[in-house]
C-alpha cells in the first residue's frame, strides 16, 4: 500500500512547475531556449509531487505530465509576452503591461507572421522538457 497523498502531491507538482517556469523565463530572458528550462520544469514538477505527496503512483506521474504540458505552454507564452513587452517599450516607447502582452500574444504572433516560430519554440520546449524527464518517468512507470 502506498503512502501517497495525491492532494499534497498535486500541490507540490504545481509549486515545482511554477519554480520551473521561473527558471525557464530567466533563461529565456537571456535569449535562449535551453534544455535547462525543460529539465527544471520536469524535475521540479515531478520532484514537487514526490516531496509533498511522499510517493508517486501512475496517477501522480500522469498528473505531473499534464502539469508539465500546461507549464511548457504557459512558459513559452510568457517568454514571448516578455519579449513583446520589451519590444513595445524599447522600440516604440509604448508602455504595455505584461498581462496585456500575455493575454494578446497569439494576436500579436499572427500579426507579426510568427505563428510558425511560436509553435516551433513550443514544440522544442516540449521536446526538451520530456527528454529531460523521460528517464525519471520511465523508471517510475
């Protein structure tokens, strides 16, 4: 019988994912999409689940993977929003809030004809995240 606490595990996974998103965005601020960001999201999400959940079952792994999927999308979108906000400020002298950039990022991506680039970044983010977490997930399944 498992000691797993699924509720606390889910909380730990979300906290870990948020920390991973912070790492991802800090690396993105430097102009990189790095395996370190993907590694941070995968390890911190799974580690957060295990730390607070005390164990991890298939349910915990599946939940962690779902949280990782959402986190990579959020982190990619946030990176683009940060870049957009900086461009508005530096290039145009227009002060747009990060929230406005984040909530409208797909509109701006389409207007800039950068949809393919956004989805390439997103796909690369998923690839890096799951490559980094694959060995751990494989051991637990």
